[in-house]
């Protein structure tokens, strides 16, 4: 059945007066029990309407229905700015701005597979014949199959599956170089006592620090690595006083602990994941022999179900797990089958859905940080779609992210199944193919930021495709312009970066060559190994080599001397608090504060650049701590954010706001968009370059002071791209910029600006490597490396490589979809 906006009535959701973020009093009606796509250019406000208004309102209503006692322990989303919403029921949402990348988070924990499998192993063996041999089975709980619980973890390694200890070859990575000239980055830490004592230690053992490490006396090398025992080493330390600038020299005489012990001590004392990661570069993980590296205790390693132990089951790829689940039934006793019939159907449905979403190649133990952005997004989608409930409003934020064109068909069927089961599916989506699948489209725009936030149209896709006002409609009707680019000449003759001996997840290659100074695109079906090659092998491997360390996923890298730096531009959030913003992330605010501090008014008041920061005392409003808003605790009701009555939302004190630059106070500058600020600060060279880079990344519509928590993953990635553009043009030398799925979250009309940003990087002498499913982008690359032929164990190989026309003429699924884009 088709219906138009004129005939839409009955079972509908009505939104009246939505003003969340950049929405401008939007009122709209759309049908229930249908697939409804929310569309618009990047930054138009579609996510603000679908998630931050509709879903947030449903959350608050749910909280109002539970006990006030429990309500106080739940942190809801911010209260949406909307007059009213009618027809709204229970909602489940997957917001791509909130992806959990914790190392403990796995595919099994994200999707609930761990819970179902743990329950099966805790209950079924206790009801089977083997229970007579193991009486303790009757006391089993699922905690015995959780490696992080007291009951389930290995007693030797505490559930980690490995022990971590300093490795000499990671501390001294280049024995062919002098100790203080590249033998190991650990010794470049000039502030450490160990480093300062090296000349004195060398004198004691007669070691020439100008010689390569391997040529130094063995006694000296042992002392550097393992210390001097109880024997003190006397050396001088010179420090400079901050206030007076005077230098003070004093003498120390202490035994040296050695680099190995120092690495271990600092690793154990590290209080954050970032600090741990820093020192982990000098450590090596050694599999725990007691648990064979699984992290599980005796029960988990002993009890079998369907012929496999729990660690063996969760190491299976999801596709193989599906076969294990299907094979369990016939092996069960009648008593076991009675219990299994309450668990296995739900487990089987979850496994089937993961396979249909293109995640069958992943192991249940695959960690969140090692998944691509698209894989992680679809895992979260699977977790929400596993329900037999009807009447639910599913809100899915860009669910097609990371999907190869060949993988979209099963996903379309899943959406139809949800709708036909009596649910409403709200899609925040850019892909014209999925938008065309919808029953109804709510188009927001017409532009981004302040130029958006209005209702352009609310209609079926076919009606929107004829609407001349809608940019989205132009692409639905086949009229929208596609990305164009002039390819660089001679990519085959370009200098190369060679990865030798790649071993990362399913990617095992003897040699991969990456041409430099061109745009290289890695393609392939979901799970073919693109992200593993891009991140573990190329990104992490090159970063290690440039730091003088040994890479983990690559045996060696040839040609690294042609590059000076590497940066990975991903979609992880730029900050998790409202204090982080585009201005602070790009360092534009540092330059702005210096401009204000240099004004005559600031100098006369003794206000330095620090006073103009809302993150520190001195000039900010202390009543709201520089937020501009204050949180009101309503006890058992959701907290509210209200405008600060002291500063009236301006974030600073009256004294500081009296200081102006070209007639504008600092809070007024923070309300400017990047485009407005670029015009306003055009005369400040350094600041203008920063703002121009943000514009080149397609972020001219963002407000400088906009909270990082409001930014999409795509916007966060483009901010990082802006920083990469600054690096390339800032005299840092030759760089390599790596981007994974860079056009995710971009409307087709915005992709051109992203591709133009790639050319800006190339023009500055950098090289660009991307992994991408949008084959319109791949078709305009200079060089393509096509991975496949399938996913998981069926992938990880290079099917073809070369210019787009060469790859399109070759084998594989990607070539099939690429062919009409290259020849058309």
C-alpha cells in the first residue's frame, strides 16, 4: 500500500515544536508500523530529531513508569526540547555516536551470546549423564564461564590469558644504532634518572656511547637493562627553576634499577588505558600455560557440551557456531532438551541474525577495538533486533555503515521482517538504496547547522524523488551529482611502501605494496580483511617503525624512510564531555584566547590567555563551572539542564566578557560557525589555516563551541581529518593519512568535499590510504587493492590491485559492482 502526505492519518507519530540542537520548531507526522527514513545532508538535524528528540522522549516516559527509588540510579539522555509527541511507544535505539571500544567488550558480550552460552554450559551438563561423574556440576552457575569472574577465571593469570613482561628486544629495537641515537625510544626519555646516568655508567664500563648497541661491552648492556644491583652510580642532575629561571646542579649517587624493571614498574603503576598502552609497547604478552591462553579456570576448560568446551565454542566464527547450535539438540537427554528448548531458539535466532548482517566471519571472542566501525555498529544493531516483541519503535542510526553493496540484500530483508511483525523502524540514513526501501521519508534541511533544522518534506520516497527542493530527492530520482576526481598520473610508477610478512586476524600475506603520493583505496566485502590490513598492519606497523620499535602484525616494512609521520583518522569520539568542542580539539581556541589576551582591555586588567578558557578558573563563571548551564537534581525524576542564571548562559564573568576583539566577546565567537569564524578571523594567519582546514573537511556549519557529545562519528572523523590537513601543511614532512570508511555518515552530496580534502593532503606531499565500501569513491581512486574473495577464513587475500579499470575487469564481487561505475 502506498500513501501520500494528504491521506496520512490513523496510526501515526506526531512531533510538535522540536527545537533540540539545531532543529527550528519542527512539527512532523509520520506513520507507525512502517519503515521511516530520516534524511538530509550531514549536519541537517535528522539525528537530532530521530534520536535526540523522539527516542530521548520515549526514554523519559519509560523512566516515569518505574519506581522512583530505581529511577534515581538511571542516567537518562538530556531532556529533549519539544512541545509534545503523540503516538509514541517503547523505543530501542542504536546510536553510532556511542560505540563502546573497551578491550573487554567482545562480539559475544555486545550481542548477548555470552549470556546464552554461559547459561547452556551451566545447566545442561548438570542434567546429563556426566553429572554422575562430576557431582559439583549441580552447583554450577554461568559465572564459572566468565573469565573475568572470581569463579570462572584462571587462578594463574587472573583471566587475562597471558602474562605481560618487559621484553629486551622491544626496549632495544635497533641494536645496530647507538643507544642514544635510535637504538630504542625508551632511552630518549631525557627526564628519567636512568637516562641521565648513562654517561656515568658508560664511563665506569669503558663504553663508547657513539658505537652501536651491539658493539658495547656485555657488562654495560646488562647494567643498562637489569641495573647495577646494590652498587651506586654517581651522576649530576641540572634543573631549572620555573620562577627565576636559575639553574641548580646537584649530585646523585644511587643504584640503577635498569630499563627492564623500570618498564615493569611504570606499566603496573599506570592509572589509565592510555598510559598502559604507552608502556605496553615495551612489553610482550606470553600465553598462560595453565589455561592455554584462554583465561578460563578448570571448570571452563573441562566441561564439554556438544563435544566442545566453553572456550572452544566462543572461539568459533559465528557461522560455525550456528552449526554447533543446530547439532546440539540430537545429543541431549530428554531432561536436557526440556531446558534447552527455552534457550536454544533465542540463541539460534541471534546467531542467524549475525550471519545475515554479514558478521558470520567474526569469532565470538572478537574484541570491539579490533572490529571496523561498520562491524561494531551492526553488532549493536543485532543486539537490539533480537526480540519477538511487536509494537516497538526501532531507531537505527546509519545501520548500513560498513556494508558492501553485496551485503545489503539480507539487511533489507531484516528491516522488512521487523516492519511486518508490527514494529516501526526509524532509519537515520544516507544510502539512497535503503531510503528507497522505506515506506516514508522525513527529510530535514535544506542545509547543515544553522542552514538546516527545518522540515523539507514528509512523504513516501517516490513523492520525495520528484521534489525539486530536496537534495535527497534528487539522488532518489537519479538526478544527484556523483563524486568526480582527476586521477593522478602514473600510480604504478610511484614509490612504494612494502609490508612484508603480514599476519593480522584473517590477513596473512607475504608482501603488500602501497603506492605513495596517491589515493589508494582498499575494497572488499565485509570481513575480507580491509580494516585488519589498514589498522593492524599498515597503521600500527608503520607507527611502530617510525618510532624505532618493532611492529607486531608485520615482519618488517620496506620504504618507511620515505615517510616522516602517520596518522589514523577514525570515527572515535573526540571527547566524552560537553567541555570538548571543535574549537578545543583543533586548537583553534588556543589561538583565539591569545588574540583576546593581547587586546588593550585584557592587558589593562591583567588577563592572560588562560583567563579566557572555560575549563579553568580565572575568567569562567564559577556558578556553572563554565558550562553555561546548570544541572538541577530532581531526585527521582530525570535531572534537568537549565541556563545558568548567573552568567545567563555566556559561560564567563562580566569582567572577562567586557573584553572584546573586533567588537565581539569571547562567548560570541564560540557561537560562530566555522565558516563565520573563518571570515571574522581572516587576518590571523595561524588561526585562519586551522579554520580553513575544518572547512576543507566539510565542517563549515559546525559551531566552534558545539559540544563534542553532539557530534556524529562522521563529524568526529572529519575533525581529525582537518588536523591531518594541518599536519600535512605545517612543515611536518611527508605523511601517511589512513582513513577507515571515511564517507560513513556523509550524504551523497557531501562526499565530493571529502574527496577534495584527500587531494588537499596529496597536494601537500602526503599519501592517503582509505578502506571504503562506497564504490563511487573507490572508482575515483588512483589505486585499488581489492581484498577477498569472501569474509573470515575465506578472505584475507589480495584478489586484484591496480587502477580502478584494472580491478573492475578482474574477478570478485567488488569488480562486479565497480564495473559500471568505471565504464559508465
